[in-house]
C-alpha cells in the first residue's frame, strides 16, 4: 500500500522512466539504422563478383576480389574460400571447416543483432509501465471521488482519468515505435543470413556446378553439330 501511495504522489516518476526508455530506444534505433545503411550502401559486398570468378575456377582471383572484407558476408565467404583452396583431400578437414564456418557465421550474425535484446525489453516493459501509471492514477481518481462524498465534481474525476491514461498512451507509443524498427532490423539480419548461406553453398558446390556446366556446354555443341548435319 505504501508503494501505491508513493507512486501516486510521484506519478511523474513513471512518465520519466518511460521518457528515459524512449530516449535509449531512439539512440539504439539510430545506431542500427546507420549500421545497416553503411552495410548496404557505403560498404558494398564483393561476394557476387568473387563467386562469379570462383564458379569459373579462378580461385586465386576470387579470393583477391574479397580482400576488402568489411562486409560480414564477405568475411565468412573469404574464410570458406581459403579453407576449400587448401585442397586437403580428407573428410575431417571439411568437417572442421564447416564447424568453424558455422561458428564464424553465428558470431557475425550476433554482431548484427547487437541492441536487439535491449529493444525487446523496452518494447515489453514500456506498456506495462504505462499500465501501472494508469492503474495508480485511476486509484487516486476514485479515492478523490470517495472523499468528495455527495459533493462530486465530474471535472475533477475526468481530469484525473485522462491524466492517468497519459502514461498508457506514452508506454504504447514507445512500444509500437520499438517493435516496428525491431521487426525491420530482424528482417535485414535474416536477409544477410540467407545470402550468407547461399554464398557458402556455392563455394562448396563449385566443382559440381562446373562439371554440370561443362556437360551442358558439351551437349549444346553436339546438338549444334547434329543440326548442321541434318541441314546438309
């Protein structure tokens, strides 16, 4: 009961906490926006160019194209290319390489998810804090109504209610803002993860892809020769 009285007498504390959380949330959102903007526009990935050379069998040039490994996908793919290029013909080498790549990929993705957990916490507790402020405000409003007895002033009651609802509105506003951007950031990480998995698959299946392409080219040339024979 003393806690409720304390919060009631200092209802601005709840609003101050919500405002502080909103400032922290805004700062973290701006940091993540800058990070993903930098990865997408200011630090382009060289993975596509490198994979093109890799599929052609030019492994040395493919690795050289990835020297500026500032992008997380580039770092993981470069490590995979160097590991595969060692040409150690044993199963244990590739098993260890895949395990190390998995560890490195998780590390890079966790780095991209930095600040995700604090944003989730803010999105969870902000509406709860707002609800707490509203409940305490409603308790105060009805206590004033009880003390007024028969001389009830509706304006006093309505004023107390709308002031109490302000905390809920503030908490919900912060939560909605955080949830929207958290979903956006999570989608960006998922896209990078899919790109990373696709690139690594291409690195490990290069020989199979090359043999299939070689067979396709051979079949195409034979088909052209047959057409020329039939034309004659």
